[in-house]
C-alpha cells in the first residue's frame, strides 16, 4: 500500500470517528474505541467464511462432551487460523439486530 492510499484510508476512518463519536467520547479517546473495534471487525471478516462450519463442529463437540482439548484442537483447523469464535454473533448479525430493533421502536412513533 502506498503512502497516499494509506493516508486516504486513515483520514476516512478519522472522519467517521468525528461524525459518529463526537460528544460520545472525548476526541483524544477515539483511539480507545477505533483500534479495538477495527481489530475485532478484521478478525470477524477473517473468520466469516468458516463461521458456520466452526459452529456446527462446536455444537457436536459440546453435545458429545468431548471437552476443551478437543475444541482447542479441532476448531482452529476448521477456521484456518490459530483462533476461532464460537459465538453465534457476527458484526453483520449484530448490526441487523440493531436495525430491526430500532425499526420496531420507531414504527409506533411514525404511525402517530
């Protein structure tokens, strides 16, 4: 990645922070939110292609009571990384839930 592209991406992220986080976080504390969320989203993207297979295998291992050693050995192989996620949630599903919840909450007000 060249320097110009890098600066464009960095500026884009910080502009979003200014718009979204203004008055929620002190400007100097944005990095306390941006960096962890960026890392978590990146991990979520990496695990997305194998998410269903990991969850299916995890369910079998838990139902059959194979234990944490089996989980720790098998799930990284399925995910393709040394880490895995057994939560049913992803950033996409959480965002969808939020949108649905907000829509359900707003509809009664819009009907008035």
